[in-house]
C-alpha cells in the first residue's frame, strides 16, 4: 500500500514538473518569436484612414498623401508596415485616377521633386551618383519590388540621419510614383 501511494505521488510530481516545463518553454518561445519576428504588412484598404491619421508616427512625412481615398479611385492597393524596433517602416497607397487627374498630379509633383527616377527601386536609386534611397514597389500585387520603367519616381524629400561614415544608415524619404500610361499614382514614405 505504501508502495502504491509512493508511485502515485511520484507520478503526480513528474506530471507537475513536466507541465510547468512545457508552460515555461512555451512562454519563452513566444517571447523570443515576438522579439525576432518580422513586422506584419497591412494591406486592408479599409484601414487607410486609421493608418493615415493615427498609426503613422510622423504626420509631416505623409502630408502629401490624400486625406482620404478618392471616391472615383480604382484598383486601390495599400501596404503598411510599422517596422520593429529599429527596423524600417513604410506606407504606400496606390490607385488609378482619370488620365487628366494623373497628368495634373504629375505636373504638380514634378515641380517640387528634389530627385527624379525612371523605374527601379531604392537600391537602384541610392546607388546612382548623388542618388538617394526611395522605396520598393510594395503595392505591385505581383511580388516584383521594382517599379517598371513606365513609372516616374518623384522624391519630394530625402533626409539622411546617419552618422558620419554611415551615410543613410538612418533617415527617411517620401514622394510619389506616377505611371501616366496606366493612369496610376503611388504615394509612398519610408523611414529607417
């Protein structure tokens, strides 16, 4: 009888230790995963007002974005990532408008653009003589990260916040990318 009681107590003790170990391991794994995980990209266009007005940390960097998605906008795409810790964050809104509206926007933004590129992505642009970081084509819908040659990438501002010897280690840039043939505009901002 004592032996049976001893076996039961030992079994309960081992079960308790195993349960606590599993719970502790799960907790630590979850904490590690959330610290090293990647930021989730938001693509739900219904969240645009929330991201535009409340989620993006520096409203001065997105003042060129429309206050709301135009009622006549077609083929609307959104990509937003708040970044993790010191990781980069980005925000893009892409849609089609009537050709005359796109031409008006192209004229407006061309006048105030500090840098202009034809197609490509941030790596292409920043590696050119006197080039600056721009953005990837997060809203392409095809997984292609470079803008086709039909897009004019207009940089409205690019600010280097890196230390001496580490050019563009930190900073931000924003602007628009316009494809007149597709009657499309992409508003973009990057912060790293």
